[in-house]
């Protein structure tokens, strides 16, 4: 029995180590590529400022700032520096990030190092800052679940007409934190190499990249963790996959596009998980790879949109 356990655990542990090492390598490579592309467009003075500020600013800090008494964001430090250069963010502009108790003038935060020295601060008209957004989970460009104004409407149901939402709700609910693309083919390969472990964990983490629209929306940590609760995980399996499909489909309906993920397929995967041998085999070999392909293709499309918006913000 001990030998059997060792023979089972060893390849699974090795496969998991391979998966996480690959994800870490891909993420580091993308971060370095974006950083090099950005710094090549700056002048010598701007490059020196970035080098000085990188040690002072929290890694992967996500910032919100006020514009015309409206909360704007999230944006990373590179975008904030561009906004400072264009004058959209001044010394007195109120900003906020996770870890701050309240909104503060940009000059009194770590962002103050980005402003030119010996220039008198500008004075903006007094305004009432909006409440700081409530953040749950780790706040970074790769894994964030930030709260939005919640709704009690059945927005995830296919029959719900998103035109019933006002423009402010639509803009708020559109925000997500898909910033990196990932090869669908590589993901399916890792699914087979890890006996389905990769697809479950990787898709579960996507819950943290979607906005909290309803009070019962949950983070990636909760999505994955509840799968390990005996007996309760029978029910949670349906919640895990169906809610992920509905939350991503909702993002596309907000953009007046067809939902890309089949909710029926997600439900079928959950049902077959309880059918010994044949059902599990069909899921592992056919249905889960198809479902993963739909989920990852949709995620990549949202990530490309966010990257285009960030690029536009840096240029303006």
C-alpha cells in the first residue's frame, strides 16, 4: 500500500511542479518583455526616474485616482507615470491603492517621487472623495478580485437584458483583470500531463480576475478550496464551473457580443464527473478540453482588450 501511494503521488507531484514552474517562467518572461518595450520609448531622464522609483513603489501596485470627482482605474505604476507627465494626475490628485486607509494626494504617497522637483504643487478645487474601493484577495496584475457596486438583479441569467443596467453599472461591471494571454493548446497539453489538475486550478483562479457583481461571487481561492470539502464538493463542483461560465459570458453580453462558453457543456461536465469510469473518461479526454478551450479563448480576448486600453492610456 505504501509503495502504491508513492508510485501515485510521485508523478502527480512532479507534474504539479512542472506546471507551476512553467507558469512562473511564462509570467516572468511577459513582465520583462513589457518592461523593456515600455522603457525603450522613454527619454533618458524618464528612464532614470523609473529606475529610482522601482525600488520605492510596491511591486505590481494597482492604483485608482480621481478625475472629475469620478473614480478611475485600475492602472499600474507605469500608466500613472504617463498620466503625471500629461498632467492628468497632479500632486493634489487623490489616489488610492490596497493598504491605504483612505484616499490621499498623489504627492504624499510613493507616487510623489515621479513628480519633477522644485515645482510648486497645483491646487485643485475641494471635492468629496469617493469611498476607497474594497479589495479582497491579493491585488496584482495577475490575480485580483476587486469589488464593484453590487446588484441584486439576475444579471447572469441568459434571459436578462443588460440594457436594463444604467451606463455607470455597465462601465463598472465591465472591469476585469485579465492582462495576460495563455496558449489554449499548451493548456490542453498540461491538462493531460497533470490528469486534469492543471485545468481545475488554472480555471479556478480566473474567478479572482472577474469583478464582484453579485454578493455571492467568490474568489479563486474559495473556488478551489471548497472543492476539498468532503460531500459539500459534490454541490460545489456545479457552482465552480457554471458560475465561471456565467461570469465570463456576462462580460461578453455587456459588450454586446455572443456568450462564448456553453453553459450546457459546463453542466454536462459536472454531471459526468459522478459517472464512474466512462463518464470520468469522457470528461478527461473530450469534454473538459473543449470547455477549457472555450474559457481560455474568451479570457485571451478580454486580456487583449485590456492590453489595448492600457496601451492607449500610456500614449494619451
